[in-house]
């Protein structure tokens, strides 16, 4: 076979591979949309997969997810160990829907056993869309590169207007304060971001603070949907019940 013929065959193989890759990506989007559209009001948790069960942030993530689950929120995580496991565990123990959006990576990631809705993704960017699209807000515990990637991508989407503004709640002053100080004292000073960009994040240290921020966000979301739709949708009905649960607990 001539060299030109071999080249043409290799080009066809490459193009065919790209075509199938596009179809695989589309199938992951379709699966994610189909499964998560029925989840209802949800909160997404991020944090290190290396956090152990006896770590205070594991316990904080568990308690936060448990309290939110008791109010009726679904909890979404990346499905792995550490903080993700703690949040899924808290959700499951509260009786709430515990969602894990798992991904195949060479190290560290293996699905935790506390998910009652588990999806598997091969592509990080598809998984990111699902983590963002179906969540009222992000709760972000101390973590590594993956956690920072999710935080800064969310910040970029909000800053550039590619996503609606939604709360990014950072849990743990001792971990996050140096980063926020760097943003204010260096990045703002150099003009690479504005002070308002830093204000997109809220820093807390307790589950109670997270619940109050989620409650505030839920009220804002409900009012917005009322104005947009004019009549109550299924999602709005669920959100209204959650708001009432919170108000009843606050007054008891």
C-alpha cells in the first residue's frame, strides 16, 4: 500500500475517533440532564478527597449536609472520599437525596458508599456543568487543586456574566483567609480583579451559618422564579416546603 493511502487511512481513523468522542460527550450530557432534572433544590459540596473521618472538616461537612438534608435539600458532591463522602453520608443519614457525580481518575477517586443517586462521568467539563447547573449554591471546604479549580471556575463564570450570580460559601477561616487576603492585598492592588469580585465569596466556620446563607439564597430564588413563571412549578413547590421547614424550625 502506498504512503499516501496509509496517510488517508490514518486520517479517517482519527476523524472517526473524534466523531465517536463527540457522541460520548453528548451522551454524558443527556444522561446528566435526564437524571438531575428531577433532583429538586440542591446544594453542592466541594473539598479534599484526602480528608479523614476524624478531621474536624469531615465532621463539619457531615453536620452541614445533615442539617440541610433535614430541611429537604438534596446534596450533590463529586462522589469521592473525604469531604465528598462526609457530605453524602450526612445527606443519606438525614433521609435526603444524596447525589454523587463520580469521575474516573488514576488516583484517589473511588465512589463512596453513601450515594443513593450515583452517576459516572469520563469528562471533567461535563461533570462541572452538572455540579453547577442543578445547585442553588456551592459549599466549599478546604481542598486541593480540584477544589480550587471548581472555585475559580465558578468565580470566572460569575465575574464574566456567563453564569447567574450565586453564593460561594467557603468553610474554614484558617484555610481560606490567607487566600482572600492575597486577593485583596495583591490581586486587587495590581488591578487584576476588583474588590467586588472578592465579595462573591462568603467565609463561614459553622454549619448554622451555611444553613442561613442557603435559606437566604432559597428565598431569593423563589421570588425570582415567581416573577419569571407567574405560577408555581414543581421545583418551586419543593422550595416553598423547604422554606417553611426552616421557618418552623427557627420558631420552635
